[in-house]
C-alpha cells in the first residue's frame, strides 16, 4: 500500500512558493518606525509652545500635544502605522496652533498701533486749536 501522506515534488514547490510569497508580502505590509516624523512633529509642537499657542490657541495646542503623546505610546507598542498617523496629525495641529498664535499676536500689535495712531491724531488736533 503506497504512502499518500507525502507531498509530491511539484506539490512541495507550490507550497514553498506560497510560503515565500507570504513572507515577502508580510514584509512589505509592515510600516517602518517613523522616527524622523516623530522628531519633526515634536519640534513643531515645541515651536507652537514657544510661539505662545498654549495661551493663544489652547484647543489646537492641546490637541497637538495629546496626539504627540499618543504617537509616542504607539511607537513604544510598535504600532508604527498608528504612530505615523498620530504624528502627522500632531504636526498639522501644532502648525495650526502656531499660526493662530502668531495671528493673535499680530492682531494685538495692529490694535496697539491703531490706538497709538488715534492718540497721536488727538494730540495733533489739540495743538492746532
């Protein structure tokens, strides 16, 4: 009675091809650690803080910080796809917060300049009378 439990040579080749293909595809599917993106995003959050976003755009700044924290947790868990996504979102939120902070500062400076101009006009008006 022949032993039917053994694979024939061509069946072995097919099984081998499937195994190699599976290994190659799983290697391509993994996301590399977004180390550089994490560093750039951290810098963006820090820049937003230095621009005063924590006071002038607190909602956006807080969102950036929370997403950056989440990205770091995801990195520690080796969930690189999530870490990349959160780092990208943190960077966008940080840039928005920084832009809003700069805009608020510019508006404040413009308002002060307008007030100075108004006071100067009043002074000139009094001296000409």
